[in-house]
């Protein structure tokens, strides 16, 4: 299928989506249980590192994954990320020390450093520009399905059979993701032979100035994502929610609901227009979560954040691909994800420090999320950004 085609929902596209569901379910199903698991190992004070270590490695691996996606192909990059999930999930029960756990979190980050980069590049290869937001929304929905079902499945398995079985199920899901994706055809036209030069990364492989605008907005809004994923299990425990994965289900179901709508709307009305609304929702959601004193109020805030994040993420990714050079799309997407992971990692690390295992600090932990999202809104209201978008991308009439 070529980019000139108007048909996007092909068997290859659906195989990619199904593989994404399993991949995201694999590493997300263990997240709600990790804070308690680390506490039992004697490392409760390191909760902020659970997400931040993961994102540090993901961020550092992006330049390599982007370069490899543009040289070796999209498939090897995607499959390598899933293979990392298989290995790390299987090793969690074996390395049962605080140091071993933190090391695995660091290595596990290679998974999202590689697979999503390859997936986004693959989608941009097979989808025409005027339907890119819709396609990114659909792929994002697939990932969100895994993110929704994963935590609930992980919590149920852990409660019924224990944490070790949960880790092994996570590994099996990643294996299934690879098996399905093996049936997908490669889209990179000019592939190069494997060489050590592919692993030599320069500054141009890290930074792509053409996509700076969506990268900056992603970094500012991703801080909230890192904070939510770090603090939400403790917040749920304070509210008396036994299956902490349910909160992630609320978040992801709301995200699922809005992704397709927002992605398609951004094709029609423009990326910046949709982003302005979604960033405001994130600001309000952080306020509600930070002030939540009851389970229903927390659930409301989490659902609001799902709507905000679910519309922001695919729209920003589509905007970044709009602005990128088609010959170096993997590099542009890698740069975008580097900014995203920096924001997530910073949010997770700072949230862990600010929270300090004290429920009295919930509001001040979420306050920086509101401030940074407000900065993103101000940035998006600058008129020259709208001009950049219109010059680079012509929405549907």
C-alpha cells in the first residue's frame, strides 16, 4: 500500500493494531502492582524511579531506534522492543532485590524506546497525510486498549495467582505481539545492510528542529502523565480501592472514547485548534485529581485526564509527522518521543520526591502538572504557531 492511497484500514493495518494491543498490555499490566512490589523488596522510597528509570532508557534509545527504523526497516525496530518486554517480564521474579528490580526497570525502557517509534513510522508510510490524524488515533486506540485491559488483567492475576504469574503472563503477551507482527510486510523501500555505523549517533539523529513545536507541547503535557502513573496507585490505596488497576482502566477507557474523534477532528479543523481544547481539559483534570477526597471524585478526575491525554497524544504525533521530512521520518518521530519521555520521566521523578509517601501532599504533587500544561496552552495560543501548521499541512476542506 502506498501513501497515495485513500484506503488505510487494510489487513496489514489491523495486524499492526492487534500487535499494539498486546504489546501495550504486556508492560502496562504490571505497573499498578510495582509500587507495592518494590515496597515489599524494601525499596519503598524509590517509587519515583519506577517510571522515571523506564523512561530514561526509552528516551536515550530513541535516536538509535529512529536511525535504525530509517535504515534497517520498521519491522526489526518494532520486534526488538517487544523482545525486550519478553525478557524483562520473565526476569522480574528472578532478580528479587531492590537493585535487580531497578536494573530491570532501566532495561525495560528499551521496549517503548523502540516499538512505538517503528509503529509510528510504519503508519506514516502507509497512510495519506490528510487522514494521518485519523490513523494515528486508531493506532493510539489500539495501544489504549492494551493499556486499559492490561492493568485490570494484571491486578486480577496478581490477586488470584500472585505477582510471579503476573510477570510471566506479561511476557507471554509480548511474545504473542511478535508472532502477530511477523505477518506484517516491511514498508521501508531502501534498506541498508546491518553495520556498526548504524549505532553511531550524532546530534542530528537526536534533534529535529522541524518538529520542535509539537515536541515542546508534548514535553510540557507529558509531565502530568509521569505524575499520574507514579502517584495514582497510592492515591487509589488511600481511597480504599483494592484493585488499583481499575483507576488505569477508567483513564484508558476515557482515552479510548476520545482518540478517534480527536484524531479525525484534527484532520478537519487543524492540530493546534484541537490541542488548545485538550490542554485545558488536562489542566482541569489535574486540579480535580489533586483535590479528590472521595473515590467518585478521583474517578472523575482520572476520566477527565483520559479525555485530555487521549486527544493530545495522537494529535501531537500527527502534527509531528506533518512537519517531518519523509526521508527522515523515523528521526523526527524519535525526537518527538525523546521529548515525551523526558517529560514523563521528569514528572515521575519529581512526583516521587514531592509526594514523599505522604497523602497530605497529593495536591502540591499535581500542582506542577497544571502549571506546565498552562504554559503549553499559552504556547499554542501564539499566532505564529498556527501559521506554521497551516503552511506545513493543509487540513481537509
